[in-house]
C-alpha cells in the first residue's frame, strides 16, 4: 500500500483493495497502521475522494526497493567524500544507519562496491562549498527573494552584489549561481565558493525568463573568466561534428557554414590547448595567440623528426 500511495495520485479504498487483493476493511486498518508509523496518509470523502500520502512534521520510515536502497547507499558514500562542506559526517551517519538495516544480500552488494572500487585522485582539490550556503541560495531561488552577498572575484577583489537568484548549476567540482545583477542590469554567473550570503534576504521579485540554457551560460562564463590563454580556432568541419568531439569544458563552437566552424577555446597552459586541438583529429588553423602558434610549430617539427628515416 505504501508503494502505491507514494505515486502522485489519489487512490480510492476500492482501488487499493482491488490492487492489493484484500478487503476494504483491511485497507482502512492498514491506513491506520501507516499513520501510527508516522506516515501522513490524507483522506478525502465523496465520490472522487480517496487516500494520498502527504508531507508530515517528522520523517517516517522509508520504504525502498532493492535497487533504491543500493543507490542511496552509493550516493551517501559519494557525498561523504564530495565537495560540499558539512555533509561528510552526516552522510556517514546516515550510511551507517542504512547499512545496519540492509538485508544481507544488499549489504554484500554495497560492501563489494566499496571494497573493489578505487577512486582516481583528482588532479587538484575542488573548492569547498558550505551546505548552509547552498540551502540559502536554493531557498532564495525557490521563493524569488533578492539576495545580497559578499563576492570575491577571480582577481581577488571584494565587492557586495545584489542579485535576483534564478538557478544553481553544479559543473564538475564547482557550484555556480546564475542570477540577474540589479546593480549591473544584466545576467551574471557567480562561483558559489567565492560568495558569502548576507541575511536577512531582500524583498520578493518576479522571476525573469532565462535568456538561454543555464548550462551553456555557465560554460561560457566560466571559460571566459578562468582561462589564462584563449584562442579562436577555425576548424574545417561542421559545428555538429566538432561539438560531438569535444568535452563541454574545452570550449564552445560557432558555425560559419556547413563545413567550417570556429572553436572558442582556452586553457591554463599552451600545452593543454595544443592537446585539445590535436585530439580533434580534424584540420584546423590557428593565428593567435602567438605562443600557441609557436608551440604548434615546435610540436610539428618534433613529430616530423620522430618519424624521419635515420
């Protein structure tokens, strides 16, 4: 019955009795048992009335099937080593409670995943984000409340921003806030690990229509702000083909015609940019920055010498 009630619809007593192949009296008794366990089962009377699971003041016991239980255990273990500060210990406590009540067959699956998987260390530690900060930001997005926060820019300068927050984006190891900056009169993207919310929050606002997909906006904003070196590379292939060959973090693609596009790319080092271009496995032309042009010529000479006859 609990599995049926967790679906977003009303169930009449007759429907539940037919689905579960029990009497209407059993349905009424089971509803009372669920309520005694802490499940807020709401009931409405009338010809269109029925039962629906509502939200209560306390968290009742959860009913999970095998796959859901394993998925929750994996998610908790991942969260324990994630980039959100303050949830590691909580995740481990929740995981310990879950593993304690898991049937032995599921506990073996979860333990096997832990014992025989080896995480690859990240190239560099990701920035830490406080869980309370994420809670404040998502609440302001949900309630359409103006947010004031202190912000540290890429160059280290400090400022106070007044923003209408709309979306949070999780990209890799970083969190970003997309919002309308009231002082600048334009959309902006902010690194969450660089901002400090100031409470109380401001007045409510009417949500604006986002000008584009927020993921694309964050991708472009991050690229333009974080790369040390940038290049606009002409690639002799369609924009669709180039887009399919690159990781979104590498850059954005702009179509010129059916067989030509421009890859707006960059990296923290010239060597990394050269690797990205080589992995395209497509003909391209680079005119700037001069450091990249020089390095590609050096690579060309090195590869030619490596295959020359002795």
